[in-house]
């Protein structure tokens, strides 16, 4: 009987809120039908919704005690870590709150997901500010930060992403689009193609029987 090789590639994709990551990952799904996108927050919400009868993701941090929030986060990570195929995990390396920056990729979460790579998406802060101004949901949650504040969040998030890759003993990759767009969604189209190329590169080297 022949052994069937199943490719399992898990790549964490991070960026600061409002950078366009969700759009990029949507385009990846459209271009590559074999890629699965797993949003960590969505997985957490499904778990929390059953336990706390929540109506929206916004309620999670307000309603759930801190320790239980961490348990929900870890359970969601374990579910994602058990997924087969080529999986992109959509999350944030660093979460900005009124109390300071909160780690989005703590060690126990990384141990549960077991990523093969952590990818950080990098943009001009001016472009992120423009995207946020068009996204009412992001504007409502975060307000309109300055270019300097956005750039600080990006640089600290990059450090957090590097630290996450170091703990997970996996690759760190930075994909940048630090130029003005000539046409709408130029950054999203370019980075979606680069992500697919990188997944294919990993696929050729990561195989599990």
C-alpha cells in the first residue's frame, strides 16, 4: 500500500489593524483554492459565543475575564494547529490597548499552532491611515491615530513577530509595500501573489507522511 503524503503548512500572517490584511487574504483565497485562511479571532468568537452567549467579537474583551480569555485564545490556537493543508493564520502580533501593548502571539499559542513561518506585512503609515479612514469599523474601534503612532505600532509589531518566530523555531518573513499605489488594490494584489509564491516554496520543503 502506498503512503500518501499530506502537505501541512501553517503560516501566521500579521500586520497592524487597518493595513489591508483581510483584503490580501481574501484575494489569496480567490487565486489559490487550496489555501485555507483561519482567522484566530473568528475561532475565538465561536468558542466564546457558546460559553458566554456573546453577540459580537467586540464583546469578548469586555465580558470575558482575562484568564478565561487566554484559555479561549489557546483553545482556538489548538483547533487551528490541528488543521491540515496549506493554512494562513490571520492575527496580530501585538494588540494596542488603553493599558499598553498586549502580545498577540504568546508562547503557549505558538506551541499550539506550530507555525512553519511568521509573515509580517509592512506598509507606509500614510497608506494605513488612508485605509482606516475608509473603514468605519476600524475608525470606530481605534480612532484616527497619527502617522507616528501607526509607525510605532508597526515597528513594535515587527519586533513581536520576530520574537514569535524565534520562539516557534520557524522562519520569519517581511513583505513590504512601501510605495504609493498607482491603481486601487495594487498592494493587495502584489502581496497576495507573493504570499502564494512563499506558500508554494514552503510546500516543496515541508511534507508529513
